[in-house]
């Protein structure tokens, strides 16, 4: 299984952009890149996913490197509510079961 | 609110007790999942149901028994648990049958289980 590597933690100030990196050097051509986050005392929440092209939605943007060996989740203006653990997950084609790693704990300061 | 509810939210049980966790999704989804989140360990998949049939059983001990009576409900029956089974048990659902890597999962708030 292709694996992902994320920093253990990152810090940000409120109202500033946040770039959360994820390395997946062994990704295969048909693996989808999914991002979920887990706020304190809650279940995980879907954020965004993509295959090759950059993706935007109301929550975030996903920038995927041209060689697909890394990706970056971008929160354009961090709020206190964005403090959570962010998980980068690869899903092979034909597979929908999520395999969570340790993720990145994002701390947001006022 | 994600459209996935779990009851109870907290449960304390002895090792000889039998209890059940309930999950209900109000989204019309076709796949449902049980995950376990232990302290200091990543979330791990336990079971997957797709169109009411179990399609994945991730080497879970037999003291955990899932049941999916219809597409909206999922149960996890517990018996003779061990203290190390104390964890947050999370239910999730996804719209399409399991196996679609473009689909997304919606999680419930979880049941915090403590085994004494």
C-alpha cells in the first residue's frame, strides 16, 4: 500500500493561510488523494480529494504536484475552528476503505 | 450534524457484560463502516457493509459482532470485552457501494467505550 508522510504538527495564526504538506512518493497512477480532518471530540470530517488536477471547494484547496509525489492542503484563512488533526489518505482505484495515519495536528492561535 | 448518529455517546461496561452500539444514517447511503480509535493509535477499520452485506472484516476479534439489518442501521454487539478494547468507536457511511475511491465518508460523533 502506498503510504503518506505528514509533519506531526504545525502552527498558524488566525486569518493567515495554512499550507499542510503530504508526501506520497510511492503513489500509483490511479490512487486518489483524500484529506479528512478530525476536530477535538468529534468524528473525522471530509475536506477534499483529487487525482491529478488542483481542486477547490468551500473548505480548502488541494494542490497536487505534477509528479503526484506530494500534495498540499491549503486553508486560505485559518480560523480557530480549523484547529484539528488533518489526515492525508491515498485511496487506490476500486477501494473505499480509509487507512488513517497519525496526521498533522494544526494549532491556530488568535 | 453529519446525518450519522450514534448511541450511546458514552458507555461503561464490565468484562462480562453484553452491550450494543447503534449507528443510524439519515442520508440514504449504501455503505456503512465501523472504525476504532484507541488512545495514541490511528483510526483503524473494523468492518465494512455494502448494500447490507459485510464486505470486509479487518481481523477483528469475535467478541465484536456487527449487524446491518437494513441500509440505514448498523450495530456493533459487544460481549466479554477486555480493558484494552476501551476506545472511541466511530461509524461512517458513504453514498455509493463500497469500492468507489471517489466517494466520501460521513462520520458520526462516536461512542466512547470504557471497559472495566
